[in-house]
DNA sequence: CGGGACTCCTGCCAGC
DNA sequence: TGCTGGCAGGAGTCCC
């Protein structure tokens, strides 16, 4: 599920439940996820109140009354389920649990259960366990190894053609790979990179540096790319993200943006660009699928 | 150093 | 029907 729009959707779902509430009990079903849980993890969460729930790139950061920050990454398959005090899942759509009693009988991939004040409960589920959780000492967020090298926040003020030109200048890596690199832009994943490249009519195999002029400024294609990234993320966010194989929001409501994909997972289908007449193709780059229309996605300026 | 391959893990689905 | 291989929204680590 989770690229930036999905993580932000989860953040918005969790925020009203989590923020301002005390964590009463944390139950871990295993020693860790992709990384081991930090020492005394449950103990350091219990009794603390969540004062804010922020997002940086694809990370959720829950700030705690102890001054520590609870860092969460959903990996490929991580998700939260919110269980309301009456035992029923909160929100709309389909749910993993029907009652609080079911929630106690946890599934094999429910790794963390969090009991909050007022009878609210969160379950973290992650079949592939590519997610992670950590605790960050007070004041140490900026120097955390997983956060310190993150690049531009793609919906933030820094996201402009000038800044990106500086980051891409001289890069020989394919544009697709550069946009997936979280040290350059932090928050894009495979879906939204494919969709943004399509909208900007840029080739995923062009060298990233080819979008930068000799003098170091952005070519027109890079200007288009900045707009395309902002637009596709904004639209995806408004649709509650994309849901492919599981549930999107922690309130159980699936995202709807997958209905608007132009290229992702559409290999063999007709290009949606009016008058193009091309066909969407699948290509493997660095072990990951790229979906694109070779007919209308070309390198260059304009 | 930059860039690509490999790795972690489980589930699902197309194809035989 | 049942097995197998390939593929999946991520990203750190290794090696050239």
C-alpha cells in the first residue's frame, strides 16, 4: 500500500484516535519487524501520551509526552486497524475484525497491539514484515540514521525545479531510479514515479542528469516533472491513496486512486493520452517494474 | 563515489 | 486440482 499519499491517509486516520490519548498497554507478538524493536519498546510507550502525529516522507512519527518519538514505517504491507471502544472497527468499508473479542484472537501477521485510553485499540498488521518501528531520543529526530539523509518532501516548499536540478545534475542513473531514491525526493514509490513520468511525458530510461542544462538549471521537462509529481500526489491524496491488494486507511476505507492510473499495472493497454495511439509497456529497471508509454514518453527539452 | 544486484518475508495468481 | 515460478506498494547492504 504505502507511498506518500497512502502514509498520509493513514496518518489522517490515526491522528484523531491517537493524539491526546495515553498509551495504556503495548503487546508485541514477536521481537521485531524488519529491524528488532528497540530495547524496552513496550515499556517506553506505555503510560505516555501521544502529543502529535507527523509524517516525514513515508515515515510516521508519533511524538510522546516523554519527549521520545515513535518512528513507524509501513514497508510494503504494513497497516493499522483501529478498533473503537464498542468493539467495532471505526469508519467505513471492510474490516479485519468484527468485534473486540476477535481482535484478542489475533491473526498470524498482527505484530503489535496498542491499547489506548477510553477503550480504543490499534493493531499493526504486516505480512511481509518489511515495516519497522523505533524510538528516537528527545531532540534526535534530525540525526536519526533513517531520517537524516532523506531528500526533498515532494509536497513541500523545497520541491521546485531549481532544487531538483541541483540534485539531479550529472546523474547518469535512469530517471526512474533517481526518483525512487529517497535521498533525492523522499516519499515517492513505484506507482507514483511511473504515473508522474507519464504525465510529464518523460522517459524512465533517460539519464536523470539529462533534465539539467549545462549551466545547472532545469530543462522544460524537469519543470513539467515537478508539476506532475505535485499533481499526481495531490490527486491521490484527495482520493484516499491507492489500494491494490489490501485495505488503505486505518479506518478501513479503501483508497480510490488506483481507478485513475494511466500506466501502472496497465501493460498491453492503450495509452490514455488523446491522439497518442501507443501501448503501455512493462520494463524492469533495478529489479522493479516500470510501466510507461514509449511512444509519448521521451527525453528532452521540450 | 555511483549504480546495480541481492536480500529480507509472505501471499497470490497465472500457467502448466 | 495442485504445484511452481514470478511478482508485489520498500529500502538497506554489498560488490564492482
